[in-house]
C-alpha cells in the first residue's frame, strides 16, 4: 500500500479540529469534520508538515496531532514547506480569497493530489488559472464541497441519474442564517445546483440582500470572518441542458439547508438530516381517476464513510485508478462563475447576465 506524504497549508479550526466524540464510546467518534481528522482516518496518509503564519496555530496543530503523526513539522512559509517536504498530497485551508497562490505552488512543486477547501476562488481569473495549472500538470483535485460525499445528497443524485423519476426540471435550494454569505455558505448551495443539474450554467438573474445594492462585482470579504462584509442573495440560474434552479438564502431566515429536486415523476427533498421521495398518483379534480394520492418513500443510502473522510479516499482513488473525483476543479469553477454573475446581475439592475463559459 502506497503511503502518501501530505502537507496542510493553513491550520485553523477547519484544518485541525479533532473529531468530536460519538453518542457513545462504542461508536468511536463523530464523522471527521476537519482536514486533519479526515486525513487521520485514512491509514496510508502521513501528514509530514503543516503551515500557518500564526505560531499559536502551529503549536496547536502539533499538540493535537503529533500522537498520530509524531514526525510532523511546522512551517511559517508554505513555499519553503513545499520545497523541503515535496508532499504527494496537499490540503489547502487558507482563507477563501487566498486559495490560488498555495494551489499553484503545490502544483509547481509536484503535488500529485490537492484537497482544497471551498470555494475554489473568489474571482474567475484565479479560478481559471487554477483549472489550467491542474490540467497541464495532471494534478488530481477535490474541492471541499462536502455534500458531494454526504450520503443523502449523493443518493439523491444517483436516483435522478437512474431515470426512475424521469428528467429533472427544477431545483429549489434554501439556505439562511448569518453565515448565508455568497462566498461562504452560499457556495455549498450553488455547488449543489451544479451537482444535480449536471450541466453548464448559462445565465443568472439575481438580487442581493437589502443594504448591498451597490456592493459591486468584486469580492470584498475577509475570508468569511465578518458576516456583514458579504451579501446574501436570491437568484435564478439557467443551465444549458434545460434545468432551471432557484436559490434563496437570506441572512434573516432560519439557517437550514434544504434542496428540492423536481422531476417528471416525483420530487426528492434533501436536507442535513436525510431525504425523502414523493410522487403523486391518481388524478385531480378535473380527472376521472379521482383525487390524487401522495406516495412517500424515505430514502436510506448505504455507506461506510462520509464527508471529508470520503473526499480524501476519493482523491486517492482518483490518483490510483484515474477515476474522476466527485468534486474536480473544473466543476468547482462553475460555482465561482455563477457567483460572479450574481454580482454582475445586481450591478446591472437585476437583469439577466451570462455566466462565463469554461476556458478552452
């Protein structure tokens, strides 16, 4: 079994938090919810180094994980770390707007695989540079849109792809709460639109939350720390394959994540707690077959791993077999392109604007 020497760039909580305890010790721990915890769950991953500009974060990383990886070192400069350690895998957990340079440096220093936290980038120019670099080098990438490895979300897509419900026509995604910022929680929902639509977005109409009418077309956030630095929004997205999607995500609403997938023969509703399929049988008041009846099926996916743990396994499988990963860099670019179009639509008076297509 190949051992993958791994380095982590950025050592904040999402990078290094240990997994919380399970409901009972006999169940082990909860599903890993940080990069280090996910990497630690894979036996043939050895984290050899971590990097952060904050010495307290470096000390905390060693305190938490030196028992699992006793030889791990820490660095202040990621370029120095990459040059000295030459890792096979690199996990990037820097602030939202600082992903591009570490990503490109990891490619330059020969990383075979990159697990980068979401979003890919906060502007399309960076996203396109990252896509081009990974493609040219043959670097395998997963972007951490975590729901692409959470069982109920994955199972819902499998049912749609099976053809059981006929063609998907509409997606309605709901989010909310103070963290419903465009480049924070919204990115997960936008990615789900693309994940289920399974096609290229072509145009967007949007409205930012009140108070952000003049926000402009460039990212002004601080990496997700200050909620007031980024707007929430409502928007409508058209895909080239005919699927239409609506995302509502205002900060003054309940912080749920709910996705409704509407197809010709039924609807699947997915949230953080599970999923169900509903289909209508019979007719309506104008049909001879009588009153319609609702058939509900609660969906129970089969799985043994989930979330970021599954993302790391998926990345390694992609390296070893050539199988496409679940969240490749080209797919993640769609999310950046949609959000850029959301800002442009608002700036132009809430009009329909095209989504920038992939670079040739």
